[in-house]
C-alpha cells in the first residue's frame, strides 16, 4: 500500500493504473478508522481493482465552534488498518495541498444542505460537497463508497453528482453498529462511560419505530412521538431533531410510505450523535 501526500503524485500513479485498464474505487474518510470505514473499503474492493482511501480532516466542513482541533487522529494506526484491509493507496494530503490560499470556490447543493443537520451546521455540507468534488476531480474514481450512517451526506453527494455530471457511481453502504446497536462513529470516542452506556437508546428507539411501522402505524407524528419518548428516558440525552423525511428531497412527510426514513441527532454531553433507519424500503 502506498501513502501519497501530493496531488500530482497521486495523479501520475493513477494514470498508470487507468492505462492498464484498472477500475478505481474511492473511499473518502477523515480517518480514525473503525469497522464502519473498513467495511466501506471492503465494498470498494468488490467493485474495483485499485482502492484509494482518502484521509483528510476537512476544515471547511467544521463550524467555528465545532471539534476540528480535537477530532481524533492516529495516522499510523489508520495506515496499518487500511493496509490489512487491502487498500492500495492512502491519499493523505495536508490542508495546503487541498486548499490553496486564497481558496475562493465552493460547491453548494441547495435546499438539501439547509435541513436536518444543516440547520445547526450551516456550512457543513458546503464543506463536504466542496472537498468531495475536489477528490472526484483529483482521483477521477469509477466508483465512490459512502456510509449510510451519514444519510443526508450520501443523498446530497448523489444529487451533486447528478447535477454536475460527475462520471462516478456512488455506492451507499450499510451502517455498521456496535453489539448494543450504537452506530459506529469516530466521535463515539468522546463519550464518557455513562454517556456511552445510555447512547444505545437511540437505536432502540429507531428499532421500535420500524416495528410500529411494520405493524401498520403510518402516521409520522405518532412514530416521531414514540421515538422522542423512548430517547427521553435516557437522562443524559438531549434531542436536537427527530425528522421523518422523504429519501429523495429530505422533506418531512405526514404519512410514512416507501422511501421514508427517520433521521435523528441527539446530544450526549458535548457529543452530537446521528443515526437513521429506513422505515419502508423504496423498492417495496
Ligand atoms: O463522511 C466523512 O467522513 C466526510 O464527511 C467526508 C465524506 C470524508 C468528507 O470530508
């Protein structure tokens, strides 16, 4: 596995692979790998000959009071894990490489970026779409893999790809959970032991919601209330939002139908956790 820090070097390397007819897969990450990231590498591996993992803690997607500085980092461990998982290249640029000074050009997916997480994190998705567009231009992958845990991010990236005609296939891979149901996230490391103990309430509430829907409850208001009541039983939980929305446009629905999913953001102390489940599959 090669570690490449410069855009020019990465481009030369990939030109060789592309000339040899290789299909290139990209897994964009911010590092501090857990099984969720590693599962994305597996998915990319199945669909491509060369797997590039980008590792860059992207400053433009963090708001002024967010956790950019304390975001967990351990490159040596990440390098080892990616190698064990069969990645071919880690692209590990620094900020100067990705953001020439002055940096004046951003990509914005309107509407979708302003709802759900975008309400409390107004510049977040602008940073995500900008860095992902840059990675697509630099790497020109045939396929890129994102996790369903960040459902809104995946939906926004798909829309950006469609709107701007990026020639890349987007695969969204399932959420990987801890044994007690908590969705894996690099930010779980911020939780105190008591917060960690209570955090699985989020998934329990979402599971109960899917069961309600399976039993025939299609009223979004009732399902939302049930999720809220469940999560509120955890004394340390502070709900930021619970939204039952349509998969295509992220608009709230009154009646649950195929393509409806529920997305939540819940604070435990200073840690903001997100999760989501599809209530009725789109293809049903
Ligand atoms: O999901 C993430 O880790 C980041 O938002 C991404 C897609 C790597 C962009 O920085």
